[in-house]
């Protein structure tokens, strides 16, 4: 049995699955239920200064696709809307009752040292295992110069991180916003400020849709809408890329990463680990199905690790990073060609029309007797994979890698006007 | 022992009859329709569309259901098939579009429910949008259509759309043809046939005259004189005789006559036996048998002279008969009606089998009797030539001969539907009517056309 125990910058949990700072971790009641369900840890819903913020009614918008609900979720909620003292008392009780679980407290107070100095000891007193700095909230709080407004300015990230490191013994995790052009900038700033770890991604600024009858962006609050933060399965690719960028950056010295963004299954979790995460935070999937989903996440991850011979989480973390390279390092001599399994083919014609209209006209269509038949024209196929993706039958169209004759990357390619001419030996 | 024929009406209560003759397959809810629509792969050059006689762009209308574009969905169906609503209910989709659905290749017997989705979209149109098409400016051309069944109605609608004036004439009081008095009641429940005719007529430019029979009340020559063109869509008005002893006895009836009574009268007033024998192997036989059961017959036996494979009723029709408690007996040929005291008491059959060359032989000595107080004959319908007998219209193998443009051998006279050769299906009749209308429209818009006629 794989060992799923996690030690993340000194914060221990029986498994790497934490609930991200969000409604599932808003109060004691939820968190106790989460721990009973088996979650390894929680990042408590972000605390702020009193008086608490006020949330609107009508808070979420959902992106549904072809019958699947909530492939993306957007929200216009703010941080915890309960008094600080209430949260602090509950955190203390929960931590006391679940000493083996990770309890991290998310914080967001004004960008002034006094504010941070004031709140840190209060949090420390709960016995919490660490803090996470919410530099990510992209709506509502950013207009008040908090959240993403801090996360988007590397100098602020560094400064606030440093204040925290100087004023608490608790490990400091900096939660990064994806609403920037280069994730490495705030990540470097966090490291300079002394962060123990980073977590990402927070939500992405979004308008989830428009109510076409009322002509209002959704979710609609009394006839008006505002932009919100986007998360759920649809953001996973964005998260994976940003996490990978940080994990492979030599100057970040392997800063520990808590991966977040669309994790819904053990398979997602494994991918996040492979791209450099050590712990995994989940929000939307829990909001969609409840806490019970953690069962299969734990089970599935453990079974997969056993199958692959990975004994501990460290064996998986960052495994894919050596193979995550800049485009310039890809071998332009590599070729793969589509192959259609005629036995499995249901003759829907989707590969044909996709390649014909939008790719490289590499699939032929013919009638054999009364049966339509689709075949790859191998000489024309550029190996783009499109047909394999549109085919509704699993493994019917497979991509066949061809024998490779050496390596040629863009920097050396004859078509590259700035090519580096290989030294003649 | 004396018997009296036990044929009676009102075997069941009103409430039972309402249940028995309501929609056999209730409509999909909106949620069900969207889930089903989203299963569709949106195939390219879709095989389902090729299998539809009217060539409805099926992936397109299904995708429109999935995206919530109900108007576009209905329009896609109706522009190919203005009777898309009844076709959705009566088409044997298991041998048409749904048979060709690629989902069968993944899981046999689980095609997209195209018929049910088509019904969903066309119902929406009839409930919300009324007639989606408008007439072209009037051309002043007048066309007569004889027979207001699916072929005649589809032809009328298309001609009206092109701006022509249409006179629909029918021997029955109501338009609709077999949709109105032939197709099983539970397939076209709740007066759907009539509602659909009303919907279709809303295009304008179509007049209807009922209770007027060609060959009796008027002649084809008169029509040719008074109209710019004529379309014949008279269906099959006759039935085949079995030619056996006792066929004229009381209690022996044509299945189509029985069904017509059931479709046009209060179900309670339709007499049915306790023990009913239906002879035949087509959908008419199945419909008669099932409806006899649903009227309250105790035992219904459907007897066909050959095997399953030769039956023209589809396998789902056969299953439908069986789940409705109809006993199906195969390889049995009727030899005579059996009487007791001059009253119908049963039918005698001789057992048969297939010979090596695939033909059927029956042993006249190996017989059995199925008791019956009512016998329904469903051994095939025939085209009755009398109404056109004096005219220069070629009839071959019992059907009117037409060329690819639906022209008969009489100038300016077209024909389609069951009275011409081809599959006897509602959807095929609709295609004929539509395409004949296009051919007539073309001929009327380019006057030279008729002179350069020929096969
Ligand atoms: C019992 C039964 C059940 C069926 N069930 C199905 C089914 O479930 N699905 C399916 O696809 N098909 C079914 N069919 C077949 C389908 O009904 C026909 O193929 C279709 O109705 C043919 O349309 P049509 O317009 O050619 O003829 P019809 O519908 O027969 O219409 C012909 C019209 O012409 C009129 N007419 C006839 N002679 C004259 C005259 N001399 N003068 C004036 N008017 C005249 C008739 O009154 C009638 O209204 C069934 C047929 C029968 C008999
Ligand atoms: C395979 C692929 C290649 C693309 N190449 C370009 C490109 O060369 N230039 C560009 O401006 N956008 C490019 N795009 C982005 C598209 O123009 C478009 O902005 C994007 O796909 C979002 O639209 P959609 O997801 O709604 O289709 C590309 C998208 C895809 C999928
Ligand atoms: S891989 Fe791309 S180019 Fe090759 S056949 Fe498939 S769709 Fe066409």
C-alpha cells in the first residue's frame, strides 16, 4: 500500500487532500464533516478584519457543457462574512479535536504591517498548523486593494510575505493569483519575502455567461452582474501549466507547491503531483458532490501508485517536470500518424469532416458496398491528433509514433533565421 | 350444442378504453429530450438522414434541440417533411433512421431515439409557433389533388408554398387519409391527425372538398379541363380477397374496415368478438389484432402463412403484438371458415413449411381449427382502378405508373403515394407528394416543360 502521508513544510496530514479555502471550510460544522469524511486537511475560509464583509445573494454561476453540469464555476463571494472571534474559536476547537489533520488558516487583511501584526498572534493561538496568504481573490476584495490587487504586484507580495515571516513562527504559504501574465514574477517575489511554499491557482477573472432575457451578466444580483472568479474542471489546464512553470524554474529552488485548480478525481491529483505539487487542494468538486468524493481520490491514487511502484508522494511529485520543456526543445523530426481501427469505427464521419474542413485533408471517405469507410492518407497526415480527439469511440483512432531519425530542434532548424549553427567538431 | 356469435360493443368501460387507446409512447419531457439530443454524435453525412425517405437533416434538428433552438429544430424537420409530426409517431424507425444510427454499432438496440426527438420538436412547433412557412406570391395556377392522405397533403402544402392554389378532393368527409382512419389509434392519439391537417392548412391557398369521389362524382377529364395540373394520391381503396369458403359470413370482416370503424367512431360503439382471429402478416394485421385486444377481446390469434422472416410487420411490431397478449401462429394457411348452425365458429388452417427452395407448402390433410366469433382479414390492400379506368393512365402490376418526375402517362396528371409503386409507408407518401409538387411547380414555371415530355 502506497504511503499517502504528507509533510508539507512541516504541516502534517494523513493524505495530501486538503479542502481549499472556500465555502466548504467556512465554519466548524463543515470542517468536522470533512474530517469525518477523510480529508487530510483544510485551509480555513479566508479571515479578515472585523467588521466582517457582507456577501451578496446570488453568488455562483455555472458553465454547463453538453449535459455536464459545472464544468466551470464562477463566484462573486468575498472572504468569510463571520466575526473574526467566531472563526478563531471554532478553529481552535477543531484543531484540538483533530490533531492529526492539517488546519491552515487563510488570511487577508489590508496591506499594512500593523494589520498583519495584529492578526497573526490571534491565529497562532488557535494551534493552527500554518497560514496561507490570500493574494488571489480577483473580485470584490481586489477593489479594496487586497487579494489579487496585492498578488498582481510582486513588490507587495514580497513585502507582505516578509511581514508575516517576521511576525509568526507558523509556516507561510503564499496563494498566487493566475490573473497575471507571468506566474514566475509573484512566485519569485514570494520566495524573496521568505515564503515557505506557494499554492496555486486562485480563481480566474470571469464572466460566466449572460442572461439573454434580462441582458445581465450572470450571476444576476437584483438586475446587475459583476465579474467573478472562475474555477472547476475547466481551469485545470491553466493550473497545471502555472504549477509546472514554477516547478521547473531553477531559481525557485524547488519551492513546495500546493496544487489547486479543477482537481476532481485521483487522476487529476496524480497529474498535479506529477507537475510538481506536494499537496492538493479541492473546492469545486467538493461543492459539486459533497465531501464523500475524497474516498475515491485516496483509494484511486493509492491503487495507481501501487500499480506504478511509487511508494510515497515524494516519488510522484515533479516526476513529469524533466519532460516539461520549452517548445524550442521539442524534436521537430518526431512524427506520429493517425490510424483508424476499422473494426471499432462506427462510421460517424466526425474525423473526416474535422480533418477535411479544419485540418489537413488527410482522411479519405469512400463507400465499400453500402458501408462508408474512412481511411487515413498517411502521406498527408501531420499528426495533429484532432481526429483522435473528435472520434467518439475510445481507442478507435490511435496515433502511431514513427521511427525517429535523430533530433532537430527549432534553434538548429534551417528555417530558423536565428539558428545556432552547430559547432563543427 | 348451439352457439351464438358473440360480437358486441362496450366490452370495456370508458375509463379502460381511454387508457387503452391513449398514446402508446408518451412524449419526452424537455429534460429527457435534451439528454437524448446530447447523446447524438452529430455525424457527418449522417446515415440516419440517408435512411429517411424524406431526407430530414436529422443531426441538425437534434443539435438544435440540444442547444435549445426549438424553432430551428422544427423548421429543419418540417421543411423536408411537413407531416413530420405524424411520421414521428407512425414511422417504423427501427427499419429506417434508427436502424442506421451509428450508436447501434457501439451498443445494438440503443440508437438515438430519433422518432421521439422529432415528435418533441414538431410538438413544440404546433404548440408554440403555428405554421412556420409562408406562401410565395400567388401564381394564379390551380391544381387539383385527388386523395387527401399524406401524399396529397404534402403535395398540397408544397404547392401552396410556391404560391399555387390547391383544391384537395377526397371521398371521405375529412382530410387525412389513413392517418385519419387507418393508422392505429394509439399511434396518433388525441386527434393528432386532425390537428396536424389544421396546422398544415394554415399555410393558406388550400381548399378541401370532402365526400367527392373520383369516377363517381367527377372525372379526371373534367379535372384536366378545369385545373392546370392534377395529382392523384388515392391510396389503396380495395382489399385482397382470400378466396376461401365462408369469407362472406357474418363476423368475417376486412381489418381495414374494422380499424376505420374504430378510428372514426366512439370506441364504445365498435363491436368486437370474444375470440378474434386475424389473418395476415403485415402491420395492418398487427394493428387490427392489438386494437381488438384493447377493445376487450379475450383471445386474439394472429395467423400468418409463413415464418417470422417473411412477415412484413417489423420485429418491434411483432413484439408489440405479443406484449399486448396476441398469440402469433406461423406457417398456417387458412382453408375455410368453420360454422356451427350456419354461424361463424372458427377458421380452419393447414400447416405448412418452407421447401428447400424457400417456397411454402401446406399439407391439406394436416389441419387445425382456431375457434373464432370474429375474423379480420388483413391479407393486403389493392389499388382500385375504376375511377381512372376510362382515362389514358397506364397501370402496371396494380399501381399507377409514373416517371421520375411523378408524371403519369396522361399529360398534366401526376401521381404518388400508395397508389404508385414503392414502399407503402406514410413517410414515403409524404416524399412523393413533396417531390411531385416540386416537379409540377417546375413544369408550371417553365411552360415548355410539358411539351418536351417523355420518360
Ligand atoms: C391499417 C394501416 C396501418 C398503417 N400503419 C402505418 C404505420 O404505422 N406507419 C406507416 O408509416 N404507415 C402505415 N400504414 C401505411 C400508410 O398509412 C400509407 O402508406 C399512407 O397513408 C399512404 O398515403 P397516401 O396519401 O398515398 O394514401 P392514403 O392515406 O390511403 O390516402 C388516400 C386518400 O384518397 C382518398 N380516395 C381514395 N379513392 C378516392 C377517390 N376515388 N376519390 C377521391 N378520394 C379518394 C381516400 O379517401 C384517402 O383519404 C398503414 C396502413 C394501414 C392500412
Ligand atoms: C489549434 C489552435 C491554434 C490557434 N492558433 C492561433 C493563432 O495562430 N493565432 C491566434 O490569434 N489565435 C490562435 N488560436 C486561438 C483562437 O483564435 C481562439 O482565440 C481560441 O481558440 C478561443 O476560442 P474558442 O475556444 O472559443 O474556439 C488557436 C486556437 C487553436 C485551438
Ligand atoms: S492527425 Fe490531424 S492531420 Fe492526421 S488525419 Fe488526424 S486530423 Fe488529419
